[in-house]
C-alpha cells in the first residue's frame, strides 16, 4: 500500500495552519477527501491517490519542494528574523508549514540565484565543499584588477584570517566586472577573496550553481519550482552540459 499520512499533517505541511486550526477547519466542514466532507482531521490519506480539497480548492502535496528564487537586495537568507524580512517571507502560504530553508546563504546585499528546499540531503550535497559544486557570481569591483588575478584565484587565495581557499576562477567580464567561480561558501567568501587581491566588491550577483542558471524570466523577489532535470543540473559541471 502506498504511504499514508494523517490529514492534519498533510494540511499543516501545505500551509493550512496548526494542528488545532486544522481540526477546527475539518469540523467546520471545509475539508473534503475524494469529494466527501471529512470532519476527522486524524484520517489517514494517500497523497497522490486521494484528492483533498479545502473550501473546494484542491490541495497539492509534495513531501519535498525544490525552488529557485531571484533573491532581491535587502532580504535575509534565513528562515526567520525578528527584525528583517527573510527569503521565506517572499513565498506564498502553501509553503509555510513545509520547513523550507535556503540552500547556503547570500549576504543581505547580494542578489541572484538562491535555492530553497526542505530536502536536507540535497541541500548538503550542494553546500558541502567536498562536493565541489561550482557557484558563479558576477562582481562589480572597485580598484585596479591585477593582471594575474586568474592565477591568484586558481592557486588558492589566503584570506585575512589565514583561511586558505579552494582553487577558484576569476575572469574579467567587463569594465570593473569579474566573473568569479567558487566551490565553497564561507562567510563573505567572494568579497573576502576580492579583498585579498586589493579589490572592493560594490555589487554581487549569483548567476549559476553547477549548470543551473538563474531563470532570466524571473524578476527580483519571484520564484518558481525546479524541474527534476534542474534538480540534477546543480550537480553537473557547466563544461559537461
Ligand atoms: N560571497 C560573498 O561574499 N557574499 C555572498 O553573498 C556570496 C558569496
């Protein structure tokens, strides 16, 4: 028999409130399973086979979610914060009970590709430096770009606190603009790498993770779900695509 899940768990996961609120919702007659009103929130249902509706609206349940967000400036890469808006606040209610979190962090002023999921194993494979998943940034920099910047990034820069970086790439991609590829995600990594070669980062934008690029149709603050192929694309190198 396919996996079953309690109705209140399914509805909590899809943002319909606390267990108590869902019990009330069921008691009010707003919830139906396979077209029949269901007043018992402890009923076991089979996601994918049973159809659950709330006030006539179908509830779409998936255990794991995989989203791409165009992170705007001024938003924290965190799940909650008492003072500032977080990337989770940019998502609709349907995700509020699913335990989504950002895969790694972008600084508050960094923009671009941020992945969100509730699948811890997938996230770990992306963020672990041992997995060598390349993350590509466009940095607008102030200062004079050293002629040997590519070699210095490739050799493994040493940061101000003595941290030795894994080999990275830096290529001049415009006037005062670098395309930087790193395979780890230490605190302020790219800004500190640039500082190590005498450059100040004025703006930072992430464009790619593995061979998954930020969808150009997204605008700052918008998101979409990843396809299965895109979920795997983060583990492929752009060179092999
Ligand atoms: N490196 C940084 O310095 N900041 C980011 O947000 C991401 C990478």
